[in-house]
C-alpha cells in the first residue's frame, strides 16, 4: 500500500446514529489521498457491523476492534496503526467540512509545518435535538517556528485558539513517542496531547478557515457536568505539568515567567468556567482548587501571586481569573456575566 498523505482516526463507541455521517464527510473529501481508521472501542449497538460495511464499500477504510478502553485508548490504537504522512482525528459524532483536507494539504505544502491547524464551527445542544451555533474568535493566520521564542509561542496559542486535536493534522513521525493519556476519561486529553507536541519543538501553522464542525451534545464528555469536573480533577496535575514543560521548552529563561503566567491564566480560566457551568457544590470546588494549587506548586516550584499583572495587557478575562485565584476568591467568577449563556438564549 502506497503511503497516503492523511491518516484520519475515528474512535467509535455506540455511534450507530452519527458514525456514517462522520465517515462519509471524510471519504467524500475533494482530497482523496487518505486512509480512514475506524477503531471500535467495544461498541454494543451494531457500530462494529457499520464499520465493517464502510470498509467493504471503500478500500481506504480500515477497521480495528478492541475492548472498551476509552477515547484515548482508541486514538492510541489508531496512532499505532496509521501509515499516513499526517494524522488527523475526528470524533464519531462530528464531521469534516467539504474542503478540509484540501485546505490542510495546501498548508502543508506552503509551510512544511509539523502541525497544521484550522478553524472550526462549534454547535452546542441547548435542548434535546436543538443545536445552536456558538460564536468564537477565529484568530488570524500565523506561524510558529521550531526553537525557543516565548513571545511567538504565546502569540500562536492566542491566535489559533483552544488546542483541540480535531481541527489539526500532525506529522506522524513527530508522534512516535507521543500518546494520549489514557487516564483522561472525561476530557482534557486534547490539551495534554498538544502540550506534549509543543514540548517536542514542533513547528506549526494556523489558518482560521473552518474545516471541522464539532457538536457539543448534552451527553458529550466535553460538557461540564459535576461528574465530569470531578473526573477532570484527577488529571489536572498531568495537564499542569504538561503545560509547564511545554512553556519551559519553548521559552528562554528570561521569558518563562511571562509565558507560564499566561498559560496558567488559560487553565485557571478554563477551570473557573467548568465549575461555574457545572454548578458544582462548594466541597467539589474546594477539592478541585486544592488539587490545582498543589499541581502548580509541584510543576513550577512557585505560585506567583502577581501573575495577573503579566497577563492584564493581553487578556482581561484571564487576568481577572488569575487575580481571583491569587486572593482565593475564585468563587466570585461564577457571578460574573456569562457571555456564552447570553449568546445561546
């Protein structure tokens, strides 16, 4: 088999209603130089038969069946089996937009980057069966070269937005020693994975043109339920450490305090959103913040109370979150205006 340009990995779990649309959105791409890896992670609803039927219909589809181990285990199996030059990830209930691979191929040819990242559409289920488009900042086209440059690293992260895996393609050779953390069973795995990628000195390119549509359904692992927040608390230390190692790898020594302050502002703001949106109880909030504070101390060896001053000129929301965190009034964040909630009304 000739090496394809793209290997697209879909972890499959009880997705009879959505898998066909996800797979066909890839197989009908204008750029056809691809293989589609369907990793059935112990489905019990007939998804395995659907995977096999898709493989019979298109020789570019390969199917792997394993015991249930979670989305990270399924993605890792896909990584082990992938043969393409670049690897992409699609959830079994999402879709690629029609020119996704054509856009990504153009970016690869023009930049030669290890990671090419595009824009995405985000739809959130606000009641059963009804989706609403959730607007988000699209950023500007930008590049990140390999090597230490803390300012360039921060600018790339600001412009390219949240570091999900499904709106990016990764040079497969870069991922030989990088895997998804299989302890992540309720989210955060994307952020750990991408932090590890940047820590390996990857070059990257971003174009805000959307090529992926992500559906945030009521039963999705990305939804901030109390149970999900508690589960994510267990993997917070791994995320914090991964972010610190990436910041350290991409920054000169004199740049690290600035870079770390802004990365810390990002995950503290994220956590405040999660606790607010899940309406977590005070005991859950206290336990989660204790875990985070311990993780920050263990990763960086300090917890600078004035980090919010470094962040203020770049992101007022993160500066506010850092200030509340520093003075241990993080619960106040839940009472601040919620822009997303207003947009979805």
